[in-house]
């Protein structure tokens, strides 16, 4: 195994390509678009800069490990900025919570809502620390999760109640619904429902507290550009405008790809494309016994999102870098999105306002922001061609009148929309799901599509739908896990990683 082709240049593809190139492989990334980045795409218009996908970093040490794998230092490539508070959460009743990594700040705010909840905060964080230690410190997130690994993890999981729904565990510590939301919403950031994603994902609040929430100057795309620079420096090759249309298989082994009507030979293929797209669209049916079309379609896929990229010639200091604005409904709204798959009359939203931290993301005195609203994937019967503009108008009216972003609509200079249809058509995401395979219990760890293809030799997967899952840290860890199975296939011993302190 010497020549490797990586399909797609999202964070998973870039991380895998760098790790393999640094190991001595000859690696080529094939990207269908003119620019690399996948979901971490960025566009500019009228002086405004918009990150289109990921908007925060919660585990900079995982990014640093990519650079270290190639003998480099992350700080020579990226300018990271620590954010405090991490988020501002606006509740429907007008109250707010500045969600921070500082325990005393958190308890002081929480005591105003429910004094006993504030007293329980430290016990909750200790529980999340144990979950973090069980998954991250023991290296389970960065190595293949097979049946033996599951057996190894199961006693800890049962002890820590890691398999029960996230919200169910959170409500044992907190009574106030505002606190129950604040400590249970994180699965939504990786495409899961807090009411059916396992509580193992409560390691995310500890990951944030321990490692911080960060932004990179120039936007998240600066991480893409830094990884691109590193990959090229160590001899990698990137081919843009090269859409892979088929993974070629001979004798049950991947031998290359077809792109732009040409065959490109490879000793191994790593796909960073959406899992369902990889199997349904890129591999001939006769080569797929495990993941045939029926089984691919039987999986549950994450919600989608409705995205609005807004450039406005005005600033709104009440918005922090990361702001959550919540509907009165929580569980029923989540059910509307995941189960009923309907577009509800109300909505909750996430606002990313990078100009709060980096003024270069917009013209002077202006604001660059994107609005993210969780919506059903395309399994729901929503005609986005008809609904997109009316829905956007409704959101803008809410922000201006109800949330009091005064003068918002009359000061908009840029407005671009991105719907579930765009996830399906531009990103090749099955059902327009924004995060791939939903992280519920029966689709977590060894129950997710494996990093090593279960159908085809020398075909490997990285990205949100394989182990350990979605989110920037999760996707980067899929590259570590995939690298390890490739080394195993070559007979190279894999050393269990030693715990590393996160950058704080």
C-alpha cells in the first residue's frame, strides 16, 4: 500500500491525508469543488466573510496532533482566540445565561434560577469528567471501535449511565428547565436529539470546560487553509474540480477511482464523502453485501439545518460570538424535527457573529453573522423551493421585532440562504442531513459504519458518519481511528495513545 486517494477535502479528509502523507504514503486529495473545505467552506461577498459550516473549536489539542504528526507546530499556522463566555443563551422568558468554563461564574448565575441546581453543578461536571476520561483519555474516540472495544467500554458505560438518553441524565442533576437545556443541548451540535442520543455525549460539556471554546482569526476556513498548506509542504497533492463518480473494485478490493471520466489508480481509497453517498452512489451494488441500498436507507440520519448568511451595516452588541435564542418548547420542538419531521411555527436558533471577535470578517461598523435553525431532513414533506424565502422572512421579522435587533432588515447588504436541498445537491448529503448518521444509541460506536469498510478491502471511511462521529473534534478523530486500521492492515503495531493535556 503506497498510493492513497482521499475523496473529499473536509476536515476528516484533510486530517487523514496529512497523517498518511507524513507516514510516507503518496496521497492525493480529490475534491469536486473549485475550493477545498467540504462543509467548512467559506464565501465572501461585498466585503463580508462567512464560514458556511463549523464555527468553533472545542479541542485544539486534536488539531495540534495533526501538525505534530508531520513534525510541525499548530501555533506556526493558526492564531487561536479563546472565547469567554462560550455562548450566551437567551431563553423565551427574557432571561439569559452566559455559558462559561468558569465554575464560579456559572454557579453564580445558576443560583438566581435555582440555588440547588447551582450546588449540583460541580457533581455534574465531575460526572462529565468521568465520561470524558472513559472515552477520550482512554483513547476510545481515536481508535477503531469494534466488538472487543465495546466489551471493554461496557462496564464503565453502565457505571456512568452513559447509555441512557442525555436529557434523562441531565435532569437528575438539575430542576430548572433553563439548566436542563444548557447542559443537554450539545448533541444538537452533532446532529443528535438530546432525548435519544446516549449520555456518553455529555463528555462534550467537559471537553469545552477543560479545553475551552476557541475561534481562529480569519474564520474557521483559516484552519482549512492551514491544513492545506501543511499537506502541500509535506508533498501531498490536491486536485480540485475533480468529482469522483465511482470507486473501482476488483476482487473485493478498492483499486482506484473514476474522476472526470479518467481512472486514477490507488492502493487504498479513503472516503470523506457522506457515508450514504459513498456506498449508494460510488460503489456498484454487486460489491456491497453489508451496506446495500436497503440497509443504507434503513439508518436514521441527522436533522438538517436552515442557514442564513447575513451581512448587515449595523452592529448588535447584545449578540456574543455564539448566541442561542430559544423557543419556549424544547422536547416537543425536537420531536417536530426528528420524529414528526414538520416545520413548526416556532423555532430555536443559533447565531454565529464572528465580527464580535474578528472585525476583519466584515466592513467597518458592520456585522457578519449566520443564523442556523434546526429543521427536519428531507424525509419530511417540506418543499424548500417554495418555503425558503417565506421562512427566511419570518426569521428576520422575529429577530427584528421579537428579539429587538432594531433596523435589521433595512440594513441588510448580503443575504444568502442554504437549505436542506442544498445539503443534498451541493454536499451530496443523503436526505439533506447536515451531520450524516444520527448519533443515537443504536448508531453509536461499533454500531456506526466502521472506519474500515465492511464490504471492500482497502476502502476506508472518515467523517461525521463513522466512528467516533460528527463535530470538528469527532471528525478529526475519525482520521486518527482510520489511520490506525490502515496501519493494522499493514501489520504495523498500533500503540495506545498516552493522555495529553488540552490547550487551555
